C-alpha cells in the first residue's frame, strides 16, 4: 500500500519555508489506518503496558495502537491542558521554548511504554516525551512515527532508543 501518496505537502505552512506534511487524507480511509496500525504493531516484539500519544496528531494512531496492543493510552500535552497534577518538561523550538506535560500517575514504575507521534522532525518534542516517561520510571520499548523528516536528523535526539517510522522523507 502506498501510504506516502496520501500525505499532502503544503508549502509555506505554518510559515514561509516550511513544507507541512498533512496526514488528513490518510486518516479519511479506514483501510489505510488499519494498515498503518498493523505495520506499527508488527514492529513491537514485547508486551506494552502504555501507549503514549504526543499532542495532538500523535493521538490518532496512539489510541488505535493502544487498542491493538491491549494497552492503556496516555496523553502528553502542551502545558496547561491536563487537569490533574503533572510533570513538566521544556523543549526547544526554532524560535524559543515550549513545555510538555504528563499526569504524574499516568505511568507506573517499570511499565513498558511505546511513544507515538505523527512526525519526527528535529526530535525536541520526542526527546521531551521520553524524558517525561523516564522521570516516571517507565521503560521505553520504542518511539514510532508515521513520518520521519530524515534531513532534520531528529533521531540524534533519541540516541539509544528503538525508532520506527512508516514514511521517511
């Protein structure tokens, strides 16, 4: 299945010089979503306790993966959007800093965790998510992504982590 053909590139969005990878056409076909979930699940060779989805496009496949893997689902969101006590982790943007949060009770010590996001670009968001999971003493089994922008070398931020991406640009 050629899922790459269902990713639209939007030039100069959200700002000039950025080529945004729009996954909404891919999400409109349930057979394509099933295929993606199957391909992600095939990469996991040990039980998973929690699947962590990173706000917001990471939530789409993370929830489907959690169901497929019979695991719980955990949200990592931008600061101020989770209602309970949280741990916070700053990360760098090309124009400043932002912060991610996770509920302090979302992952128990020793739980096996899969982290999912839609795109691995520079790796800052994924690294912050890994730091949050590790602060809660979860064991990261894999970080997986629908899309990896290899020219931005985000993998370098995730040294020592098992990384899988369905589409690479």
